[in-house]
C-alpha cells in the first residue's frame, strides 16, 4: 500500500487565491479514481522556500499500486490548472495498523 500526497498552493504567484471550486474539482477527481481522498483544506500548511512562503493544501489517497505515468500526467495537468512551474506529488510506502 502507498500513500500519495499532492501539495497545492492556496494562491497563484501574484497572491490571488484560487477558487474553492478548483480544490473541490481535485477532490472529486481523486475520490472517483481512488474510491476516497483526504483533503486538508481548512487549516492550510505553510511551505517556506528561499523565494518566499506559500500556504498550501494537501490531498492524500491510498493505493495498492503507483502508476507513475498516470501521476506524471496528473501533475502536468495540475501545474497547468494552478499555473505553477512545479506541483509536488510524492508517495510513501505504508501499512495499515
């Protein structure tokens, strides 16, 4: 089993917040594909980089197999939709307790 996490910014590079519908769309797409999703939307995390800081939201799904070409396609689509140079999608091996 793997845990896949998607980190998305709350606002674009000019500081304009993304509409709630954008995040709802991501949540719905993941729920349909993976039969469930956890979305951390109300208490955003803060990402800090050399260039500055961003508030981010995190989406998580659990999956038995990681289809890298599908995730790479999904990342490219999210980069386009959220106007980002790079969206972080990471996966970790996990086991249920």
